[in-house]
C-alpha cells in the first residue's frame, strides 16, 4: 500500500509539473484544450521571459509525460516482486489513477482554476473569467476518465501478470 501511495504522489507531482510547464513555460494555446472555451479564447501568445523558456518547458513536459508509464512499470515490477495477482495489480493501478484524478479535481479544478491566481499570473487576461463558478465545468470529462480507468487498469493488470 505504501508503494501505491508513493507512486500516486509521483503521478500527482508529474501532473503538476505538466501543468506548470504548459502554463508558465511553453504557453502554447494548443496545450489548453481542457480549459473552458472562454478562457481558451482569451489566452494571448506571450513573449519568452528568458532565453530558452519554451525549450525548458517542452523538456519538462516530456519528462512529466514519461513519469506516467514509469510509475506504472515500477508499480508492476514491485507488485510482481511482492507476488501480486491480477486483482492486486488492478487495485493498485486503479487506486493510482483515482488518487491522481482526485488531485486533479481538488487541486487543479477547485483550487488553481477557481480560487488561486495561478493562471492570471501568467495570463492576466483570464483573471475576470476565473472563479468558483467554473468548478465542475468538466465533470463529464472527469466521469469519462473514471469509466475508462476500469478497462485500462484491467489491461495493465493483465500485462503485469503476463510480463512479470
């Protein structure tokens, strides 16, 4: 269970790094497709604040994305070492994804989007558009993700039992 929680924390850190790199460094409008439509429309291109800002952002994005399969591979390997069966793998992977989703909803949606000045810090033109009224704007997307977690975790559990 400790490994599952630590891997979940690693996924949360990777998700935050992904968001930070996209918003603060890359600042490419194409990376904001999950934001509300009016915020996407309001976002304006920004000049680099320092040389190599976007290159650093893209490198961090690639690293953050690579952390996801790495966390699941580590979880599978450690689970195999512990003698996990199919359902133990499934539960580990499902918990990792659900804890990451809870972090997404609670920290990103509720706090960063609705209550903090994180986005206006980098995109001042969005300040008047943000606020508590946005919480839950993407609930259908979140629910779809949770539903898709089930077959994804079944597949990963099967792969873990076969591969390890």
